C-alpha cells in the first residue's frame, strides 16, 4: 500500500467503512431484515418487558455478527495462500515508519467491533468488562481462523487486539450512556417527589 497523507488517511477509513456493507448481497440484507421483523413479532408474544428487550438486542447482535462474518470472511475474494502474523502491534510500527494505510486498516478493525461491545452490554446488562473482552476475543479469533483456513485474508494477532479494543470501547460507551441515563432518571424522580 502507498503512504497516505492525513486527508487521504481519513478518507480511506470512511470509504472502507462504507464499502464494508456494500459488499453484502441484497438478498442477504432482505433475509436479515425478514428475520429481524419476525423476531420483533415474536417478541410481542413473550411475557415480560425485560425478556422482550433482551431478545431484540440479542437479535440485533446476531445480525451484526453475521454481517461482520460476511464482510470479513465469506464475501472476500479467495487468495492463493494464507498466512498468520503473530507479531503484536506491528501496525503501530508501520505507522511510525510512514505507512498510514496500515494504520487506517487497524482503526477500521477497531471501529467495526465498537457496536459489538455496545450490543453485548445492552443485551446482557449483568456482564462485566472482562466477559465482553473474552467474547470479542473469541469472535475475533474465529474470524481470523476462518480467514486463514478459507484463504480469505491474513490471520493477524494485531486484528484480534484491535477488535477486542473496539469491543471494549463500545462496552465502555454503553456503560457511560447507561450511567448518564440512570442519573437523569433519578434527578427527574427526585424532582417529582419534591414538587
């Protein structure tokens, strides 16, 4: 890859985020939308608000994971050979030597897993950060494994690290938003009691 200036660097990231989901066949999107709608209909027949809420978030998480597998493994072109890179943080070294495109790919790996961390947190409120980290590492390792076995990309430890970091950021954002919502709700209930 050629070296990118900062403008090209951010443009590369935005274009790749957009193209991630353009590679998904429309039929798959329709099938996932039908499954989501069917799941939402089924939710209304279940008892308990908490079960309904959790089911919807788990369904969204499952669909997002399917999309991630499609864009990172199954819809990628077949390569002649596969390789494994166990060197951690090699992307930072490449970035420091002026290879900005490599760093852009590492940021993409991070950004793609932010929703996974947030969705895991929303769907399972009792989970701790290390549970989310373990789930995201297992998911990322499975993606790297399939990329290697199916010759759909290079299996890299760096990708697992950045994916896990992205999920941790997503979980942290969920926790921060949940705390803000909780404090706003408690302020409103306090005001209602005073008035």
